[in-house]
C-alpha cells in the first residue's frame, strides 16, 4: 500500500495511497472505479472481477498534513506507505516526461501572479492569502493472477504516481487557461472533450502517455 502526497499552489495538493496496492490523494469526495478484467474478451471472461482499479479522492484546504482521510480501518492503514509528491521537484519527474513549459519551478501566471514555486514553497504558502488545496487519492488495485499479482500491482502504483505528478504539474502551469472559467464553461468543455475523445478513440491511432517500467 502506498499513499502519494502531492502539494500544489492555488488549487491542489495531491496525496495518493496504495489490496496489494492502495493509493491515497485529497478533493470534495470524488469516487471512481474502473474494472479492467483484461485486454480481450477471452481474458475478460477468464479474469472476471480479478482486475480492478478504484480511485477515491478527497480535497481538503490544507497542505497534506492529515492522515487517513478515507477512514481506513487500523489494520489496513498500517499497510499504507505514504509517498509525498512535490510538483516543483524536478527530480520526481521522469526525463521522458519533462517539458520546460510545464515546470512549476519556472512558470509564472500572468493573470494571477502566482509562481514560480520555490524550493520552500510548501512552507511559505500557508502563510499567504493564496488559496490552496490538497487532493488525497486512495487508489486500490486488485490483480489476482498467480505469479504476477505483486509485480503488476506494483507497476500500476508506479504509473499512478507518475500520472498524478505530471497531471498536477500541468494543471498548475495551465492556470491562465482555466482560472477565469465559470462552472458553465467547465461543463461545456467537459462535453466537448468527451465528444473529441470518443472520436479520437474510434478514428485515431493510440497516443498519449506510455507505461514504461524503467
């Protein structure tokens, strides 16, 4: 079990935790689950409920100091390893994922004046009037396959941490694109994005972040 804690200026700090693999991250409560039996119909029938990824998120107005936000029982919580994610720490980003324009340690928002994030930003931020939030993500992964369970669950947890890190770095550096959006704007954008993604899924070749073990 792991808990990945990622802090963020303005809006989000992310915490993630890891049945063989639970992650814990913080936003108001946002549960989601993805059952992924396998990659083909034959394998789907074979694995049934033995492959599952579940992510539960709580957002809290803090810097990630809270423990066990998801109220796990004591025995389960003992198995959780907390991993802190600092979106301004270049060493936490894979070389293949790094983009200069998505580096919070260099980015400065034109519209808000926020940024860049200095090395001690997590200590400094609570002493300012700038809004901030921590996203606590509890990620539960189940992959029951003899001989592969630990390896696959560990691999998925590693990719979740990578995904959380990259996403929250982008979210901070794209601040000027979303800071003035209303809820109606966001809903329209969600609908538009959903349609575009569905069209891409049907027509376009596979693209996006690849999962690498190194």
